C-alpha cells in the first residue's frame, strides 16, 4: 500500500512539474514572439494596426476576412506578402522565429 501511495505521489509530482514547465515555456515563447514582433513588425503594425493599409490590421476578424486564419497562414504571408508589405525570408527571420511571431499575433490581436 505504501508503495502504491509513493508511486502515485511521484507520478503526480512529475505531471505537476511537467505542466508547470510547459506553461513557463509557452510564456517564454510568447515573450520571444512579442520581442520579435516589436523588432520586425511593429513599425508597420503598431498595436496590431496597419499604417500601410489600415483595412488590413492584425485582428482575428480582419485576418479571417483576408483568408488568414492560422499561425501558418501568417507565416505564409510573411514569406510571400502582398503589395506594401516587406518580405521576410528565412535568412531574415528563421522558421522558429516566424512561428513565434505568428503565435504572438494569434494570441494577442483578437
């Protein structure tokens, strides 16, 4: 019985630490995304707006209206943007950084 309780406590502890670690990693990823967004995107998209084309801000509803619904769609747009937007190739922003930026946009500008 004591072994069973010890095993249960050990399992619970491992799950709790893993969950906490995952939450901290997600927070760090959002922080990195924010940092990269501010470095590469905020000049044209302050507070999720769009100074080049005000009809295309980064809010969820506006993105969906332009057929951009996921973080992957945002990355595609970063790689092959439309008129007026700077192209961010893999030399400028790595795939990992682009994902962090896209995740930040999805989570922040609702």
